[in-house]
C-alpha cells in the first residue's frame, strides 16, 4: 500500500493538524502532546511540525510534516508562511507526507505559491504525498461575481494544478456551493474546521454535509484537540467519513 492510500483509505481521510503551537501558544489541548497523540492516534493522519514528527511518528501513528510557518509576532507578515524544511528531511524524520500552506490574497501570496511549487517538485521525485492547505483569506482577495464558493474552488484548483495530492480548504456553507469545490478538481478535498465556537453537533453536521457534496473528509484541528473528548471526536469523524453514518448515529456510537 502506498503512503497516499494509507493516509486516505478509499480516497477518504480524517486528518488532525496539531501544528498550531508554532504560530500561537499556549493553545488549549496542545499542552500535553503525549496524552493528545495517544488519544487521536486512530486518525488517518496527524499533521504536525517536524520536531513533533520526529518525536511521535511510528507504525501506529501516521504523520504528515507541515513545512509552513509564521507566528503571531510577525506583524504585517503574519500571513506569510515560510518554508522550514524539505521533503527529504521530512521523510527521514518518519513523515508519510508533507503539507504546505498558501494564503490566497495575501500580499505574500506569490512567494507562498512559489514555495508550494518547490515542494511539489521535490515530492514528485520522492513519491511523497503533498497536502496543500490553501485558504482564500488575504486582504487582496478578489472574488469573482459568479463565485459563490468565495474563492474556495479557486483554492482547490490551485492546489491541484500545482501538483498537490490532496487539498484542504474552507467549508463554503452549503452542499450546493461546496459541490462546486469538489467538482473543480480530481484530487481529494478535505474541509477545515471552521469557527472554534461551534457545538459538537454543528461541527459534525458540517462534515456530513461536506461528504454529501463530494468531499473526501476533514483536516480539522482545534475542533478536535481543544474538544473535551478528542478521541471521541476522531471516532465520530471516522464514522461519518468512512462509514457514512449520520450525525446522530455517530454521536450515539461514540458517546458524544
């Protein structure tokens, strides 16, 4: 089985990013990585910075190395995600894939797109899956009048055309509009978590709707690691994404 097939069984995945401690700390839920990773290790993948990958990657814990970084202290450049590693290094640390972020509409967008291209180039020759985290969120964002996905379809298309194996972008708010995102590309589309103050049922409902629109799963951080029961959240997400359960069934099965 190739790494992309193990990370996305049957083309679907529940990926949990926990890289937030680089950009912002302290963060609720990331204080004790030993306990957190033990509780969410049944996810299809955990996305983390390279130091965390070195510490926790194993045959039981599938990790994707996130190569993009900025911190809350960067001022006007806080949206500029710089590269802090390579594909070769990530694989040597135990990662099964890599991840790069691009913020569409950021003043630094051109450099981020270039960095993504550098990584997909290297990954191509090393047969390494690449996750493109592409968000339409910058101050220069120029949404077309006909685009009711508010840039999400463009974000997915950018990731695909730049050589990514899978893309993470925002939920567009409806099955109809998100179907335009998933139909824009032949690669799996994972949804980001959205507002951190949503209830458990609201989060899972969004995931269920995304799957109905042709989505391939989630790449969801704070809604899982900051939840009072991270392990149960992963189990519920797996039930919806892989088993096709409805929200109430998933919540009852997992005790949420």
